[in-house]
């Protein structure tokens, strides 16, 4: 039997091997062991740690995905503010920047370091005793959200780092998702019938704020570092910082360059703009930084941007193409949106054949016509925009776009409410609306019926199995026919039917949202469901009663009344009730507590007995409201330990402060 010291040593050596393999694979992009070998080492470490859990260290690679989902992100104050950059869009602006630098430095020699401007989000990593202690987002520059658990899943970020000179330090850099990984993530989202992300940057930003590190780990996040701060070692130049980061095995992008004058900066910018598309990640420009830290200090900063650095932004990616046709799409509410069908054109890495035109006002404003040549732009977004018409290329016979009189799908005459910009197809049975309503009903934030994606709904509609969303719960009677259909089979049919059955457990607020009542988003559905407690109460409520609910205005109140005054909708609700969906809140109105009902609470500090969401739910269930900031209107501040500015504000304003014990007494 090995001694505990030997086992400790063994664990340490396995961890070291994994760290080294991660570095070679994720940072150097030059692995020296294959996946199988890597997995075997990892497995050995897992097993060792399972047998000797007391030996698990927070920085063990087995702990990259660990811990419970985060409930609320803590706020972290940045030791040094995280500044942003001022932008320049052409060479002249770079020259102006250079002149300002020259003037302030009064004739001293200076150099620049140029780097790529990654299109991601900035994060700060704080290491203590060579261990990653906290990771935070930029937030407002002064303080950000603590996202340590999520950052640990990024395998190019070392969990332990440092050397004899560096043990306590902060590293900053950019978190991003590579272009092809972004495409894959969206493909998977689509397959699962989930939301499509607009661009890689938003996906990275959304991912780092997910509560569950397991899901974060499944999304390939990358990191490039560009700053290191330390109180231990005096670093004299930015160039040296980058070299230190490389030595400490942090990922540093290879495309950085020391330039001795603004002309060399310009050459670098042009070179990088040329290779931009061939890079595996998105960049939106170049960052130019004065190299000497002493000179950076002389230059200082104005408002939130340093005077020693500037971003040179590349021009948005534009192309010219022809509008082959302008077609209209009809959504679930009947709203009609025009879309331009384009002569396919290659732009920024993909072929584009459609662009959104938003609404008819936009077509009129830009005078966009069928047959026009137009400039289109692709930001980081999936759906490109039409920027402008190239009037010189317009043909003589071109005619202004005419808003269609009838629905392109069902031919019903379109209507336009006076106060809105959209035109609507008023035909409730319009196939496009039917499909849209069912899609909305099953969508992730509504009934979340997995497996019932658009193409499958379409097949079911075509076969007459589905005419509306209430039919979903009768689909089981077609089980045998579905199994026999192409694309289905026993397993996938039963998966869909099980997902449908499971959706019956969704709470009333989700069901209310799924009904697709116009103007009722997720939040409104929540407010209405907790106020009225049941669909019957809501249906029977007069418009004035609905208006009493905080945040609910006349547009919504009227929409609710209109919805329930329609027999078709009442029938749908009745059928859904019979199918067993929830039309009552778990906690009903009767529970209203007069000490809490109508009162405004602010929660602050760390609560010991409750998770924040739970405390919020208790308050809301009892008829109270939770607000994020303290004002004269606040009735109670529930303060946990380490409560900060909100507590002092409450004391200042004389707002009643409750301890957790006081709160418990109040809710009893
Ligand atoms: S330096 C004071 N370097 O651009 C210097 N930022 O507008 C501030 N960014 O928040 C940051 N690549 O998210 C720096 N090589 C790079 C960068 C970079 C991307 C982002 C970063 C920052 C924003 C500034």
C-alpha cells in the first residue's frame, strides 16, 4: 500500500501532465499526446481523487467543471479600473492620435505595440499564490460579475500559474468563440429547436453569464491575454508584458508587433485587414498601445479611455449585390415583415442570399426597389442589413415598391392599425400564423417541447394532425401513423410524445405565455399569473382590475380582454385544461399577506437562509414586489451579511431594514 505522501505525489504528477497537455493543445496548438492517452491520465486522476477525496485541490483539472450552478453572480471590484478604448476609423485619426502622444511626451522617443482587436469580451483573472482565485467580467469598468466557476472551464486558462517572481498578479484579456465553433453551436441550437445566436461575440458574452458551468463547459470558449499587472515586479513595457505572459504559459496571440512610428502602425493595420477573413476568430480592428509603461503613466487617461492607446476599427464588411425580389413573411401575430432576396454574394466568410428589410417604412425611407443594386452590410450578425441603394445603377423602368394589399400566404386583405408600423394579416387561420403560434407554444421559454421543431410541426400540419396548439396533446392518437412515417420511427416518435406529456408540468405562467396573447411577453405573463393566480380569475377580470397590476398598461389589459372575448381562444383554453395543463399558480392569491402585499422590497448582501431567487419568490407569492434599487418608495430592505451601499442608502432614507429573522416573522 502506497503511503499518503506517495499518493499525493502521484496526484500532483498526474495534474502536472494534464496541465502540460492542456497547454500544448489549447495554447500552443501543438499536442504531443493523443486524446486516448489524455483521457487515460484524466481517468487515473479521477479515480485517485475518488478514493482520496481529501486530496482534491481547487485547482485540480478535475475541478474545471465543478460545483453547483451559480445562483447569483457576486460583484467584484476591479483593483485597477478596466478602461475602454477610443476608436479611430481612418489613418488620419491615427495620425491625430500620434500627434497628441508626441505633444504630451514633449519630443521624447516612443514606440507602439500593435495587437489584434478581438471581438469578444474582456475578463480579469486574479491569481494569488500562483492559483486562479477569481475571474470577473468587465462590467461597468469599476466592478464586474464574478464568473470564476465558468472561467475554470476554459482550458487554455491555467488554474495555476506563476514563477519565483510572479505569484500574486492579475491577467486581463479577451474571451471569445472561434468562427467555426460559433457555426456549430448555432447548428446544435437549431437542431434542438433553441434560440439562434446573432454572432460569436454575443454567444461568448451570453455563455460566460450562464448559471450552469456544465453548459458553459460544452461551449468552446477561447482566451487571449493582453495585460499583466503585478505589485511584485516592475514591468517596463507592454512588449515585456506580452513576453512575460508567454513565459507564464498564458495564451498570447502571435500577431503582435512593435512599431517605431505611426507609418509602421498603418502598415500593420493594412496587413491585418487583408488577412482578417482567413483568421479563425473575429477581429474588428487593431489596438495600438504606447509601449513604455512610464510613458503610459505620463499620458494618463481621460474619462474612461487611456490616452496611450487607441483602437483602429476596420470598416464594416460591405458588399454590393442585386435585389432579385422583395418577399413578405407572416409571423404568428399576423405581422408582415419584408425580406430582400438577393443575388447570392460572398461576404465575410459566407454566402448571403437574404437580408431583412425590417418593415415597410424602412423600404420607403431608403426607397428600396426590386431590381436595385444595393450595399449590404454584415456586422457580426447572422442576418445582414441593406444599407443603401446604389442609385446610379437603377434602371429606368424601376418602380417604387408597393405594399401588398393581400397576405402573401392566404391572400386575405392586410390591415394596418393606425398607431403601429406593421401591417397585419387578419386571418386567424392563415397557415403562416397557425405554424407561428404552434412554434411559439412549444418554444423553449414557453412549453419547451423538445423535438417539435419547425419542420416537424410543418409535417404534422400538412398531415392534418395539428391545426392548433391544443391538438398537440391529442397527437398520441396518431402514434402508429407517425411511427410509420419517413424520418420518424418508434424511438423518435415516443421521445416527442414523452416531451409533450412532460410539458404538462409547466407552471401556469409558462402556459399563459405560450398562449401567445399579443403583447404578453414572459415577464408580463409572470406578473399576471402571480397576481390573478388562475386563468379563470384573469378571464373574469375587468380591464380596470387588470390595470391595477403593477407594470401593466392599457395596451396589455385590452389585449387580454380581446383574447378572451374570442370563442376560438376560449375553446383552446378549455381543451388545454382538459388535457391537464396547469391553469392555476401553485400558490394562490388566497395566500396574500397583508403585511407584504403591495410592498416594495430591496434585497442586499448575502442571505444565509435563502437563495435570493427564493426570497424574491416568497415576497412575490405573498403579493409584494422586489426592486433592485433603494428609493423613498422602498418599504423594506432585507439585508444579509456584507450588505453595502444599499443598506447605507436605506439608513439614510429611513427605510425599514429587516434582518433575515425579522423577515421570517413578517412572512409567517
Ligand atoms: S486593451 C485600456 N487590447 O476592446 C485598454 N482591448 O474598447 C483596454 N479588446 O474592453 C483594453 N482586443 O474587450 C485591449 N488586444 C486588445 C483587445 C482589446 C479586444 C476589447 C476589450 C476592451 C475593448 C476596449
